[in-house]
């Protein structure tokens, strides 16, 4: 329909004036017909810690990105085309996008209005979208992508390096390089195509499908066929040494190492196949179709990140423990993804516990010794500042209670149910929620059902309780 329906007119009148008895009656009648008029989708998904992240009214199935980056000018040109399904009748919907300039936008192949306010980009399609309908939307954009500063003062989004850049997105940075439904609850598959000056590499998630050079520029086309959360998407651009191989069980490995880091990283990178195979024994089948690691330049980020398929680890952060941690995230975080950011302890507890287990199995300290080391910390230590499942604000989601005390929760479960049941739980959890989303409630319920134990006290004390638990 090209002309506004009567329903539209009523809505407009209602906004302009106090409704008369007559308009109120018409509104009531409209409601009775179960009116098909669309409403704008919400500007957030209701995440308590990040109210503006994600958007309501649709669910993305696939992102197709075409990016062109000029490192000398730090200039990015991009087009995102997404395939999504409307979850309500939609007159408009939002994408999360920070910085750069938006050119044109289309929905269903027709030009759509695009409006920006803060980090919200609102698209108003020419034709309303019906609940359940699949649609395509595309947005083209360009500019200098932003580096974002998180509430905990770390940097994410687009991080420039000497000869290129890294894109890192936990928790919100992906909106600095492509418009998206930027919340872990909406996972999708991806095609990421990146064009860079000849001689540089562009590395991303999934598998490299093609590489072609024309007019001094090379295009790398990456495909991610397993669902991925926006915060796990990455692009790494620069000079890199590339190696391709396979783990003993045949999983393709693609590693990219900053040439300046080659010497310092070789021993750790060589351990990747062994770590991954060890994790398969502990956590169950590897959830993705390829693995690897990107060893990024010294100081390029303040942290490592479990970007899907292949974590990005700045060389000054790289050691066996960190690689074990980031690879464990492939099961816990990347495949089984939190429903909301407050559930992030589900990621970090398992990844930290993987470090403890690796050490226990390889002649280092036992997991119990790691636990004891944490437990002996005084009652006013940071580790007891808040319960793992209840970070008080966005500024605290990467604090010790989420990581170390989270790992202590996992250890307490192991002690309560015994090793056999523990490994059944760990593998069953990864299997049941593979490529999906899960919450803390889903987890505690699962552990109790699978083990047959009532663990109320454990949850109350270790997961939700304030302060240092009275006994280990
Ligand atoms: N998830 C990363 C890790 O444990 C750490 C991290 C990087 C992080 N950026 C973050 C955690 C932002 C919370 C928020 O390896
Ligand atoms: Zn982690």
C-alpha cells in the first residue's frame, strides 16, 4: 500500500491532540479487529546491563558484509545486507551503529528512510513488514571507524595498528564497523568480504572461501556457517604470516601471526592442536568447522578475545593458559552463548576453569590448589565484591568475581557431584545448547536435573551470595 491507511491517520491524530471520545471509540474498535498495523521495533532487547544493545521486532538470520579498508587514511567503506525475520508487524526497526556516515538504505529492495540518534539507526521501510515475513535490508556507509571506550575503560570496536587494524566487539564494539542487531541473543551466519591493499591480509571468522587481486587490491571472502553472536565477529588487517594445517582429528587450522611476533609466539601457537584435542576430550565435540588463532601486534589490544573460530591474542597476552582459555570459549560463550550480559559468568567461569584443568592435567597445580589460592583471599578482596551471576553494572562485567569466583562455582559443582557426573554435565550442557543461547537459570536447572542433586545451598552461597562464603 502506498497511501497511508486510516489506522495511520488515527495514530497521527492521537499524537497531536488529546483523543476525543470519537477517536477513542475508533481506537478501541481498531484494537478489537486485531489490527495489522505495524509498530516500530524496540530500541533495545531489555538487557539490564546494556539497555540500548540489540533491537526488538526482528531476528537476523544472516549478515553479508562487503568492506573496503584503506589503512593509510584509516577509512572504511562498507555495505551490510542482512536477512531477517520480522517478529511483529513492523513500521520501522532499529540497528545499532556507532559513528561513520550512512549513505543509502533499502528494505525489501526499496529505498528506506534512515535516521540516526546516538548509536541507534532507524530504518523505515517503504512497505510495512508483516510478522513472520523474511526480509532483506541493506545499509551502505563510510568513514573512519571509531574506537569505543568501555565503561571499564578498555578499548574495543576498531583498533588501528601500524599497518592495519583489528575489529573487536565485546560487549558492544561491533557496532563501530557494521550496523547490526548488536546483542548476543540474536545469533546469525555471516559472509564477510574485505578488500585491502595488495600485500596485506584480511582475516576473519569461519573459512576463507576466496582471495583475488585486481588493481593493486586484494579481496578476502570469509564464510561463517555456524551461528555467531555479533560480539564474536572480527576482522584483522595487516601483514601476517599465514599457516594452514589440521588437528590430529582433522579440524582445519588457520593461524595468522604478526611477523614481528613470529619468534615469541611460535611455541605457544604450535601447541594449539594439542590444546584443542584435549578440550574435545573434556568438553565434547568441537562446535565449529575450523579453528586457529590470530597473534596480533604487541599492544594492539589490552586483552585477548574469543572471536569465533579463531581468537585474537596480542602477542604480549599470549601464553598456553590464555590460548587454552580462549579456545575453551569456543564451547562456552561462542557455541553456548549467554542470553544476556549478566549471564557472562557462564563464559568466563568455564574458560577460567579450563585453565585450571589444563594445569591439573599437565603437571601443574591441581584445580583444587587453584581454588584454595583464591579462597584464601581476605574478605574485603575484590574477588568477593559481588556474586558471579549478578554484576552490579556494565563497568564490572570483566571483574574477578565473574572469572575467578565463577571458576570456583564450577569447582564446587565438581566436588558436589563427583568427576564422572561433572564431565557428563559439562559435555551435556555444551551439547544441549550447542549454537544457541542459555541463561544462568537454564544452567542451574540443568545441573540439578542431570546430577539428581539439590544444589540450592551451592547456588545461594557461591553464585548469588554476597561476600566471601563462610566455608570452602
Ligand atoms: N572475554 C575476554 C576473555 O576472557 C575478555 C574481554 C575482552 C572482555 N573484552 C571484554 C570481557 C569486554 C568483558 C567485556 O578472554
Ligand atoms: Zn574469557
